[in-house]
């Protein structure tokens, strides 16, 4: 399989991941078809959680609650363990039925293999507090059981723990893919699970958001997209001039 697009950090292939020799990586970050509609591009790719089990120890996968509930057994059967979720809150929403709440969020679940203590993961912080040292005493929690002592030191303005729900404007109105994610909804997942210079795999590249986010975080990315029109769109986005990372929270930048 020949690269469809390639630069110093990103390699994009037009083709199915099943037909490629996927390199070992630090993490998989992807947004597969949810399988919630009858549209041609929205068919759940059966078997992919098992195929990814030997690629990386960490797997972030975006989806709806319906998708995660319907397919969680596939991840468990492949040896993945659930760790946590990350909620992307968008400025606009979608409703497939008029008698239900308007859905304005999507969920990324983190699955992992092996021992949690052996995985690369960093304390997720945001630089919006005053400099200080934060320490937690060991406790015997009433609701969560025992918790060990931990601490982290604030730097450069005092980061605080990032919330698991993050508001990022969607790409509605200028997306080149039906389910395109903004860079700001993907970048925190990559930064959390991969070291600088680490490798991210995306088996369902779509319009290339994971690759774009990885590149601007100084991570490498190998991505696969089965449809040529989307691979072309991803290559075009990747070839554009440098992304202004200061606008991560604005969907217009993704």
C-alpha cells in the first residue's frame, strides 16, 4: 500500500486497514462509523476492536451512547478494559426523533490492555489557575473505596485538572465529512495517551482530524481511509498551511 499523503510526521493511506501492515503504536485514536443509520458510509466495521488489539495498548474511540452499549462486548472479548470517558459538548446538536432530547454531545471511551500502571498517560490539565502545589491525602472513601496519595505541581500559571466534559464548537457548515470532529475534541485524547514524538494510529481517518491534531502536538500518525473522496479531503487539509493551534476551542479551525 502506497502513501496517499506523507510528511515528516503523518502518513495517510487510501485503503482498508485490514489490507495494511499496521505498525506498533502508542495509542489508537479513531472515530469509526457508528452504525446508527442506513447510510452507506455508516456501517459498523465488525471485528475492528479485535484487529486493533495487537497494535497499541490504548484505544480512544468516539461514538454515541447507543454505539458504545451495542458494541462494548466486542471490545471486552478482544481483551480491552474500559478506563474512562471523555465528553465532547458541541454548540449545535442533532436529533433523530422529535420526541427526545436534542443530543449535543458525543462520547470518547478509553480502552486499554495490560496493566494500567504500565500505560503512558499524563495528568490532563488546563492552564487556568494560580500557581500552587496540589496534594491529595490517602483516604478510605465512603463512595469510591480507598484512594492512594497523589500530587502534582502547578506550572506556568497553575494548571488544574481538565474536566471530562469539554465544549468545542463543531465543524457544522464547513465540514468535508459527515461526522467530522474539530481538532479540539481530539487533541486532548492524543496528548493524554502518547508521549511527544509517539505514534498514533487511526484506522478510520475520515477527513484527517486525528492526523492533523497529532502533527500539531508533535506526534506521528499513520492513518487509513477506505474511501478515496475522504482520503483526498484529508490529504488536502493536511497539505494546507500551518494550523493556528491557539484556536483549538473554535470549530472553525478544524
